[in-house]
């Protein structure tokens, strides 16, 4: 038995499914999750001492690689003077100032502790600010596990939302309307039916929870116009894309301004964090300035602020995002070539250092295209790559991430592993 197998067996006795977040359990790919002992740069080392090139990056935060020196140092220095005070600190101001300076349209920010908290709070704020109850999301987009967001479309576009998890009251889920990503007309139809009742549209500006689906030209702009015409707020959920797809997030990359932006992952430098922000007018309605309540014992905690500020400062290095994008393009070109040579139907998507791998033909424009790909093939590919020291996300519905620590050696090893894996798949 491997150490990971022993640990997994032990974990399952006291932790539901042996994991603290479901996708870690390898359920959709089968097999035993690798228990990680340490990580450095682009590499993970598991409990058995096996090393892997890591394309999960803690599900996004590790854009500069594991144990990035400035982040490590900031955490150690802060830990030496206290980890949480429950009172304001200067670092929180610095974080808010930095986020407002970098994300177009942000005038005020509130920190919280996870992406889930950020989206839940942004929705409450949108509902409170507009006095409306309905929200509109897109099938295949994930915004954390808040009740109102664990909803997908029922049969047909114009149905009420149905909960995707027991425990979400149908009475609440009915306020969540679901449209089709990259299909403006589906959102338009809902705006017609629920005219002046939709508080907010929430969208991942690049969908990263149904693999990696870029927005079609005009889609985000179209949502902006629909919201403007109806008096709804537009929320960009940038928990994944924030500081991943570019130095001013997807908001800057696509040149479309949302009313509220949610952030997480990267801005905590690997520590638990979330944030949401927007215009002064909207954000001023939050307690203690306004009546809409939102709070947190550990919100803006000094350790997360120290790590987050360190990573955000390092991300300002000129040319860094261009290098990340170029390495990702090089990786994807290598994988595509290897698949083509093996005669495997395969396609990829990329936005900056976020990428998607698909066993099927493109173009990939939404949930239906992603679902139509060969999940069984992905499952085999995942394990073949894992055996060869490459750690991909254990699901065909997750985006992959390249970090600045992925150099020529790591990329070459990955492409080589893929060549061998595709050859086996083609047999
Ligand atoms: N929003 C998006 C776009 C996400 O990708 C995620 C997590 O993956 C969340 C929200 C939830 O964030 P967290 O897991 O920190 O609660």
C-alpha cells in the first residue's frame, strides 16, 4: 500500500470522503488522491516522495509557484508579530488601495475569507441595493457553495432554478435564474420575462469551472447593456480570473466594467481570502456605513494581507504576464502536436496562463461543448499523466494553470509525458 492509500483510508474515518473539498477526492477520475507532503516552485511532492509538475496550483493562487520567496518571507515576518488582531491594520488599507488602483472601476473593497463569502456578500449587496430578489447566473459557472448559487437550469431555459444540492430550499433556489454562457439571447429572454426583478447578473468573465471557456466577442459587453437597460447590477466573479488572466484582471483585459467584482485565490498568496468591491455608491450601502450587513472575525487578517500584498507587488514585474502567456501557449502547442501525431481528437483553450484540455473537436463555447467531450478518455489521460509525474486537475471540468515557476524543463517533461500517454490512448 502506498502512503497516499494509507492516509486516504485513515482520512475517510474522520473526514467526509477523506477530503475537505470534494474535487480533491478524485471521484470523477477514480483512484486514490495523492496526499501532498510539500511543494516548491512548479513541483508537488506526495507522501510517497513522488514528484509531479503541478498544473493545479492550489486551484489558482500559486501563479508564481509554490514557496515564492517574497510571499514566504512576508508570512514569516507577520507571524512573528501576531496572526490576528480583530481590529483594523494598515495592511488592509494598503490591500484596498492596491486593488482599487489595479482593477478598473473599483473604488471601495471589503475583504473576506473565501471566494464563496465574496460572491454571497456581493449578491446580498446587489439585492439590498436594488431592492430586487432574482439573480441570473450561467450554467456551468461556479461561484462557490452559497445556497443561492448552487443552482442550475431545469429543463428549458425559462424555468425556475432548481437546487443542485439537497439542503438548498426550493423557495430560495427559485430566485436563481440560469442562462446559457456565451448565449446573450438566453439572458435577454430572462430579462424580458423578469423585467425589473433581477438584482444582478453574476458571471465568470472567463468560465473556469467548466474547463476553460473564453467569453465570445461581445458577450460581456452585451451583459453590460442588458443590465444597464434594466437597472440590474453586473457582477464579475473574478475569484479565479482576478490577477490570473492579466494585471488588471478580466475586467481590464476585456474592457468591460462590472458594478461589483469578486476576488479570491491569488490575492491571498495561498492563504484563505476573498474580497468584493465596486463603486463608492454601491459599496457605501454596506455596514457600518449602510444597512446591508456583512462581517467576518478573520476578514482582512494580517497573515492573508501580508501574503496577498507580497504576491500582488511581485505580479507588477514588467513582462511577467507576457511570459506566463507565452509559456502556456508553448505548452498547449506541444500538447496539441503530440495529440495530432497520435491521431487523438484533442483541442485546447487558453486565456493568459489559464488553459483547458478537451478530448474532442473545438470550438468550445459553452457547457454543452464541454459536456460533449470524451470524459472517459480524459480519465485515462489523467492517470497516465499522473503516473508520469504530471498533476492535472482531477476533473474534465476544471481549468488548468501555468505558473511563473514552470520553465522549459517542466514544460518539456509535460509534453513528453503527454506524447507517451497519447500513444497509449491511441492503441
Ligand atoms: N468563484 C469562482 C469563479 C471560483 O472558481 C471559486 C472557487 O473555485 C469560487 C467562487 C469559490 O471560492 P472559494 O473556494 O474560495 O470559496
